[in-house]
């Protein structure tokens, strides 16, 4: 009696044993190459048509469904372009400048209207713990908002970004 027959409690035919050996070899090959084998429920599910960023994000959070509303993950471009578009369309009366965050892992959008800054919006990775911009805004008395472009379950839907930014601008 072979190992599999002891485990399964029955003898395997030559064809069944060969298929089982091949499947085991594939799984072991993937494990040793660093590639995770597909889970049966994932293999049966068709891949969604989405950008590479959406697919990567969806793979890391299988229980969160991307909302149908426009958001930073179904936008089809980089997060900077998404926020630039939303801010330009929703706040046309504001001058909005864009720059790289001092920590190099995000983007700053500064809203002004006839004078100094009225709001600084920082869009950054959730893995970044930089607080410099937040502290500078606090010292200067400038309202500050932060959005994360890669936080699990936070989709930055257009309505969420618009509502939160309006509140921060006091309009």
C-alpha cells in the first residue's frame, strides 16, 4: 500500500496516481519558485478587467468590493491625476497648486483663493508616517487634510473626497 492509498484509504489507479503526482509537483514547484499556487475558489473565478493597481489591490483585499462610483482605484490612471481631476471639477473657483510631498511618498495639493493657503491636502501612502506637513500646517493655522492612496477599504470615492474637502474649506 502506497502513501496516498494509506491517506485516502483506497488504492489509486495508475492514471489517478500520475495526475496526483503531477499536481503535487506543480504545487511544490510554485512554492519553491516563490509563486503561490492558486486557491480553487480563485482559480474558478474569472479575473476582473481592471488596471494593474486595481488587480493588485483587489488581490490583497478579496472581501472588499470596489464601489461603482468613480474612485481612485477604478479611475484608470495614477492617484495624482484622479485627485487633480476631482479638485479641478468640484472646486473651479480655487487656485490649486500641486507639488511632491517633502518625504517623497505623496503629493500635496494647496488650495488658495486671493491670498495665502486656505487648505493643504496631502495624499500619501498609508505606510508613510511622515508628519512634517501636518505639523507645519498646524503651526501656521492652515487647515490640513490627508488621504491615503493605498489604504485597504478606503476607496476615495468622488463624493467622499468632495464632501470632506468642502468641509475643510468651510464651504
